[in-house]
C-alpha cells in the first residue's frame, strides 16, 4: 500500500491579508512572527518549497523597539551596509540613523534575514508591505489585525 503526499495546487492556495502594528514591539520577535506568516507556516496545509503565505501589512514601523543588554550601544554599533556596485561605493549607516531616516528598511532587513535566500524568499518578501506611519493604502484587502 502506497501513501500519497499532499501537494497544494496554485488554485487551492488562499492568501489572506494581515495588519501588524509595530508600535512598541521588539524588532527581532516581530520579524520572526512576520516571517512565519509570510512563509505560511501558520497554516495546517504548509508544504516546504511552496509559497503558501499571506500578505502582511506593517504599520508604525518607526516605533519598533530594540531591547537587550546592549540596547544603547546596539543603536550605535549595529551597522547596515549597502554597496553601489562601484569601487569605493560602500555606504554604512548605524541602526539609530536608519530608524530615523528609513525605519521600514530596518524591519525589512530583519525579516529578510529569517527567510530563505533564494528565488522563493525574494518572492515571499514582495508580499510584505511596510509603512512608517499608521496609514496604509491596503484598507480594502485587509480584514485581520495581529497585535
């Protein structure tokens, strides 16, 4: 007797929209929960290698917190690097400055670190919508709210 493995078809995958309020939430714990939902691991039909996750809209990304024993030094010593592709084109910015200038990039980088670094991970990351303030243009699609 042979058992068959369940493999979801593209038409069977249902994508929901989820709103996350990042106000006062810890950066790493929030990123882990978002990555979990983006990958679809919260669904009973989860299958590795299949994009089963939901859309996630994050509001108030500028109000995310950083905790730990090195909180004050982490804001100045944690650096984000970006290279333009040209010789000498390395640009470095601290966590404190990144939170002030582009708070959505801090959360996007944290979530990207928890996703697979391949084609599927890049496709999954496109379903993450980040906004620094409380307003977002996805009011029509979003029925669920996660705290």
